[in-house]
């Protein structure tokens, strides 16, 4: 706190107080931070359309996904089997990309550094 022109004793006392309450401040900031809702439940089923007004027999399957978020909102999505397979493929490709990124040496180094910092704070 040299730029604030505080006496050295005041500066040292402020620095010590800030250091003592740093973890409480960080915990409070994390608990008050806005968050997106998470997935709390997922249900799915396959429906088969038997007939329509234009055809006596259709027998077309579709996948119905219903998910509930942690804030209580419920969303439903209906997709043909082709659309569902595209969605499934896209999710699998994204997950593979995440796994590949996490195994990159820079990400491993970053994770190791974070674990070391957490151990140091826990001492």
C-alpha cells in the first residue's frame, strides 16, 4: 500500500486484515455469483406415430426428451430419429473435444498448479 500514503503500521494492519479474511471474501463472492441453472433430471421416451390424416399407417418413431433444470423449469423436445442421431453425434464429438483438451499438457500443468495452490491454502 505504498501508493496510498498510509503509515507503515496502518498499512501492515490493513494487509493482515485483508489476508485473514481473504478466504471468507472469496467464498462469499462465489456464493453470490450468478449461475446458470443445472440439469437436475432427464427423462426420455420413444413415441411412434401410428396414423395421420393423410395416411392410414405411418409407423414413424420420434424421440421425446424432457429435462428439468435446477431452477424448476421443465423443457421438452421432440426429434425424429435422424435428428436425434445428429444431436447424439454432436454431443459425443463435443465431449471428445473436451476430453482431448483436458489431456493436453498445458491443461494438465494448469490443473497441477491449481491443486498445488489449493494445498498451500489448506496448510
